C-alpha cells in the first residue's frame, strides 16, 4: 500500500478523501490499528493530507483499545495539518486518559478546551465527573459538577447519576443523599438510574431498610428497579449471612425484574457458604431452565461442594454436568464425569444415557456414540425387562450417522426401530431425508418422504426444506416447486432459504405461476388458500425474492428479476422498495437507485432511514455531492435518523467539491450525533 501511495505521489495524483477514509476504516474494522497509523504516516510523509474522518475513526479506535498516547499523538497531527478539532474529539481523549489513570494529562486537555475558542459542553463535563470519580478523584469530580452549573449549564440525568454513583462508591453516602434529594425536587419525572444508583449505595452500606424503601418508592412512581439494584442488595445480604432475607428478596424481584446469571450465581454462592448445597443445585437447575448462561466450572465446583458435604449426586446432577461440559466444548470433561459416576456406583437412568449419547454424536464422535447406544442395553434397558430404548435414543444415533455422511448406517438403525416396534418420528425421517438430499440421493429421499406421510407423520418445514434445497441444487426446479406448493397447502410457511442463491428459478413467470397456483388469483384458477394464506403469500412474494438475493449482495440481478416479475402482474409492497433502493445504492448503481427512489415517492411511499442513508453514501462516493446533500436535507425534514457513516461520506464529498457552506451544515449535524453518542455511552 505504501508503494502504491508513493507511486501516486510521483505521478502527481492526489488521494481522494473517501479512499483514504475507507482504507483506514477497513483496517480499523479488522483491528489493524498499527497498519492504519502507518498508512496515515505514509500519506503525511509524501505530502498528502489524510482525510479528517480517517483521523477521527483511528483516534476513536486507539482510545477504545486503551492506547491513549497514540490517540493523543494523532490529535496533534490533525492540528498540525490544519484541521479544527472539536469538543467531542477532546472528550474522547479525556475519557481514554482518565480511564488509564492519566489524570494530569486528562486535566491538561480540559484546560486546553477552556483556553481555546471552544466551549465545554454538558457531555465533556459528564465524562469528567464519571472518569475522575472512577479514578478515585472524588473532589475533582465534585469540582466539575459545580463548575458545570456555574457555566450556565443544567445538570442532566447523566450528571446527577454519575456524581451520586461516585459519592456512593467513596462511602460519602450523606452527600449522595443530599444530591439525590436536590435532584428529585428539580424534576417532575423520577430518574430510574439515580434511584437504582442510590439503592446500590444503600445496599453496599448495609442500610437495607433504606434500600427497600427506595425500591418501593421507585415502583410507586411507575418505574422498574434494575436487576443491578437487586443484585447489589443480594450481594450485601450474602456478606452478612442473611440467607432467608436474600431468598425472600430473590423471589420478590422476579415480579419486577428478570434475574440474570449474576443473580443466580450470588444466590448459589450464598447457599453453598451456608451449607445448603442441595438447595443451591435446585437454583442452578432453575437458572438453566431460565436459559441463563452459567459458568460450567461453577457448576463443577457446586458438584464438589455437594460431595464434600456428604451428599451423593443423583443421575439428574450428572446429566446436567455432562450436558454442560459438552455444550461448552469440553467433551473430555464430559467423559470424565461419566466415568466418575460409574466409579461412585451411581446407576444411570435412561435420560442420562440418552443425553450422554446425544452429546457424543453432536461432538462428531459417531463410533463412540454407537458404542454408548449398544451399552444402553447392557444397563438393563431391554424390552423384556419392562424398559425400551425410546425414539429419542434412536434419533440421536440416526442424526449422528447422517451428519457424518453415513446415511446407510442410519438406514440400518431405522430398520432396527421397525423391528423393535419403536415408532420413527418426524425427527427420524427428517434426519435421513436431509442426509440423502445432501449427497444427491434425491429419489430415495423422496420415497422416504412419501413413506413418512403414509404413516400419518406430520412433516414440518425442515423436512420439506431439505427436499426443496436438494432438488433445487441439482436443477430439478419443477419437482422443487411441487414440494413447495404442497408445503404451502398444508399451511406451512416457507422461508427465504427455500429460494436462496443457487435455487432461484431462472424464470420470473415460473415464480409467478407458483405464487398464484398456491393461492389462486389471476391465471391461478380456483383459489386454494391454506389456513395461513396471508403469511404464506408474503413468503412467496417478490419481497422474499429480494431477500434471497440480499445476503450474496446481488442487487443488480435482483432488480432485473424483480422488474420482470412486475410484468407478470406481481406488485411489490412498501417493504421491497426500500430494500431495493438500499441494495442498488450499496453496489454503486446510483442511477437505478435514484430512479426507484423517485418512483417510490411518486406512488405515495415514504422511504425509511436505511434508504436515505444508503443514497447519501452512494451519491457521495459517486462524486454527486450536491445531489447527496439535497437527499441529506430531505432526510432531516422527514425526521429520519442520519447515521455517522453517511455523514462522513457526504462531508468528504462536499469538501472535495469545495461546497464549504454545505459542509459546515453537515459537520454541525455530525457533531450533534457525536454528542448524543457520548451521552448514551456515559449513561
């Protein structure tokens, strides 16, 4: 890249701002920050002026990567090449320096802002309160809070909440209470964040009565306490060994806030410390049922605590541990738990063995899974003893063989199921049909498909989709459409993957015929709408076709196909237009994108933010700066949100076209966006 830039310099070419910005942004996205800095350095060495946005993007990335010194050096470079550095960029660096404990450097930057023609804004003051407070400089945070008001600025929710948090963290609870009271008198609507912060402060100080009182006040005023507030109180109750009180609060909180992983872990640790390990394991099971991600090492530690306290683990506990270890990719630990269970003389039940076998198959160890399947019989689960291997056990074996490409082995298991009179389920047939379709044994797959239907098995979308995908990939489109039509008649909803790239019919007329054939209408004869006709109709409409082309980004091809479909009488809706406009703009087809944009509006459509932003960006890259600016103005009038990337592209295009008046307006909007983002991050 440096050689290319050097050659451009020798030939007298310039580096366009969009090219510079895109290059640096691409390197930043792939976390190649040093390479991005080298590119900017090479441009400066060869007397090119790097784009403004290239600097800002890299400075933000350096700050985020906790490299404030490099970010500060880049800011100085911006000043050297003549760029005006605004308050938002200084704010980013103040935050980065303070976070690394570089308090003096952060203060120097704040003083630099005050000494220049720039006016410190509320965002900068909020960042200072937050960062200096977290760095332990509570008095400095207080200073900025008071200075904020002396400058004529009004503290907002972030200002108050940050300062209250700093005071609570420092143990200065009386000052926090006073500030909280002052905030409440100035506001008509309560700030839930401030309430939650004070609740955490009371909890940390062990003032549980005040914490509970504030919780009730918050709910009375129509706000919901955060899970963090509850966790804070629970943690403090745990430290004071108030187990019963903590469990009561835990049950009460479920009415107001959903417990997270931290909540469950706090309760589990508390119960373990109190010696009530069985109850802790019940909470652990509840955590899993709630779908929370627990730490598998914590689960094993809980298991060891159970054994240490003289409790014998049952098959349910071992099943949970085996499943968790395999889910986290730790299959060796899963095998170890199974061996440990046998060593301790715990007799597994059928659920445990099925789970273990299923996990082994999903981990890709087909032979081991088959061995476990045979071992199940050795544990006494035989038909003549009153037990039978259930369909779930057989399905795990079938699925494992099919996913490893051993479909013939899966056929053998299916035959065994029939001999043992274990009824195959939709999962059994679905696995084998999918396995056959993937290796192009489509006629066999279709025969099995018909067999399943003849047995009265209710086939699902997954089974139909396997056949549709298989026939589509080998070009047997007519057969794929017959299955698609049958699926829709059953009221099943096809998805975009049924028509994904590679399986899309070459003929728009054929698509339209299938669409009408399923639902009736012009050219389709008598209406045959299934129970969920409306939902299915959307799934075969032009909108799904556009979505099918969306992932591979073949928008131009989609546009041609889509236009042809309209000739067949299929009318797109308000969803498709914005999708096509955005897609065409993204691939640089600005002419068609603009034409479609105007046609959409002429027909009474209202473009969405994605369409506006894509057009602004596309026009900017196509050096149509003034047209892009007009769309920019229209976007603002419509009240749609303009994103940062579109603003940066337009700003670079306007600067390149020397449209300075318009560039000033866009720059101001960009600064406002930056301010709101800083405020959001602070909050």
